[in-house]
C-alpha cells in the first residue's frame, strides 16, 4: 500500500468527538421515553419471556462484557463518561434484580 495513503488515513490531528455518551443517552430517552438501561432490561425480559436462548445469551454477553466492565479513568472526559457508565450500570443492576424477583413470584 502507498505510504502516502497510510499517513493520511484516519481522523485529522486535533479533531474531536461530535457525539458524547451523554448526548446519545439523552436522545435515546427522548425518542423512546425510557432511559437506555430500561430499554436493555425490556429487551432482555422479552428474550427471556419468549425463551429465545440465543438472544438471551447475546444480552448476557453484552451485559457482562460491556456494561459490567470496570473502565479506567484517563482524563476528565473519560471520568465523566465513566460516571455516566457507573450510574447506568447501577440502575441496570437494580432493574435486573427487580426483574429476577418479579419472575420468581
């Protein structure tokens, strides 16, 4: 591959993210009327109710690998993102526990 093409690949120096986690989560809540973590729980509950094992496993894998991960803080932006993730994770855990209790009764 041409070295000149490789050098110019990717984002230009000094570019910034145009979309933040907070912006995305706010847009999802505005569009669907529920926070993202509730929508995840709703989808997981539907997969369980329909006994869709492959979809259930996909939700569980996503929850365990993405949501429950312990992110490292490298900068102020990361710290804010991690705070949002931590709050979302805490809400998700609480809702999942409530869902499990509901299914046990």
